[in-house]
C-alpha cells in the first residue's frame, strides 16, 4: 500500500530538515590519507610536503600524480538562473551547488568544491574562474543566465587547459538528444527528416538544437520559439544565438509551429502547450515537456489528446525522466580519466549514443529492485536509462574517454 503524498507544509519541512539536520549542508571534507601519528603528520605537511611541491614546480603535470586535481571539479555559479527559481543571487544558489556535488560523488566518484561567485559582470566571473582554475581538473558552470552563460563558457574554454562544461547547456542537450533518438526510433521516424519545435531559446534550448544539428537534424526542419513567438528573420530583437535559428516563415505563434510537427521540445515554463496543439502534431509525435517542476503540458492531458505519442518530462514521478544526472557525472568522469583539455562535441555525441544504446538493452534486476518495478523494457515508457543503473558509470565514461582520445590523436 503506497503512502499518501505529503502536504505542502510537510514537504517543505522535510526538505528544510534534510538540509539542516544533523548538521547544516550536504558536504564535508575528509582526508584520504592517514594522519594519526607524528610520521603521518610530517608527511602530510612539513617537511614531507616539500617533495611534491618541488616536483610540481618542475613539471606541472605532476599535480595529477601528487594531488587530487585529477579528480576534483569546481561547480561554480553566480546564482542568476537557479533551477526554476530565477536570479536569487550566489548565496541562495549554494544548496543547489552542494546538491550537484553530491551527485558527482554518488554517481561517478568525483570530488567537488562548490563555489558561489558574487560577480557583477560576465568578465568579473570569468576573471574569478580563471584565477582559481589551477586547483581543479575541470570546471562545471551551473545556473548562469543566458546569454551571459554562452559568453562565459566560450571565454573560459579559450583561456583554460582543463574541461569547462556548462551543464545547463550541454548536459541537458546530451540527455534530450539521447531520449529523442530512441523516441524517434520507437515511432519509426528519423532525426534527419523530423520536424522539430523547440519552445525556449535560452541555454538549454540553443545547446540542444546545436547538438541535434551536429547529429544529423536539418536546420530547415527546426522552429525555435521564445516568449515572443516564432524566431523568424523579420524580427529585430534577436541575439546572435537566436538569430542563427531565425527562419524565413509565415509562422508566428507556438500553435502555428506545432501543426504537423514530429517533435516538441519544451525547456520553458508551465502550461504553455494546450491539448489542441498536441492534437495538431503529426502522426506518432514525440513530446518532451521538460519545464520543472511543472511541465509545458502534463502527461495526462497530452496522452488524452494523443494516444500515439511518446512523452517525456523532467519529473521523476512520470516515465521517461530527462535527468541531467544521466550525463554530467559520467561525461566528467570520462574527460578526467582521459585528462582531456576540453569536452568536445565528439565527446557529447559519444555520450548520447552510449545512453541511447544502453536503454535498448535488457534491464538488470538491480535496477528493477531500486525502482520497485517488476519489469522494464525499451519502448514508449522507457527511452532512457534509469539514474541508478550501475552500467552507466562503465559505459558512458568509457565512450567519452575514447572520443577524447580520438580528438587528441587528431590534433
């Protein structure tokens, strides 16, 4: 017998108690070496510490041998786009950054320092990250508003010799693309010919469309829609990222764009898609309504409108959750293992295919047990692996590291 859902007040108290008790926060620092004797102390600090200092001074690459640099990622934010909560400032973003750190550790064994930056301009933020970068093996940018996030990531990629990854862009894009490949396969459609509508022209939307293009989608089949309607060539209010997707078209509204579409990707806000819009889509449509916590259209309404659709959301209480935890821990694990200097498009595509292929394989009993399921098989309600699938940490990092190796060899 399932438990009754918590009331709003009870759920709030449970979340606050989780973060406050038995001690505040979700992270702590633990020593990875013994320090219980005088000899241990002399090795951990002076005089023993001088030896690795001298080695690293002679050869900076030795930092990967004598420090935790090779397994340490910075999760960094300015707090301008916190989850679905908007600009609440860097300090308010700290619980989210701590949570991200927990996921890195839980799913891929990666250590994290969470860093919240009080930066007034993108350049200020860039300067801070560049200054602290020697500490880390990788930089995960998080919850930074568009379009500044594009500028920040591009600048840091040029300046730094370690991977810089904006998860809200590329992590989201990776999972969306993996899910779409499988959803289209189940529906008997091809990415190369699918008509795609993307509602949301921020970090996640632009990055997802960019990755779809790299994987074979046609720009002429993509209609980007923002808060003012269809992104078309007659508009004069477009930034350079939106302008790249501006079409010469008579379509003006989301409802216009949805007619005959094979795929809808929503990375925008709640309740922006109506059942009538879903009805107007092509046969066997794919609807990814990913706004959190409330999607662009609830699965119940979408499925009532179209029994032939495949539906995904960002929520765990419906099938086909598009969850970034399927991506960023394993992408970074592969990049760190390969000592990659960047996370390239080839590495992201490798992760997409590894995720998509894993979902098509038989599901282990351990996964069924973790999710209290009797059976689970590739199909309309299972197009992405479950986050607690133990095969993820074996398959995805290996594919990413292999792609990183190919990139290195080609340099």
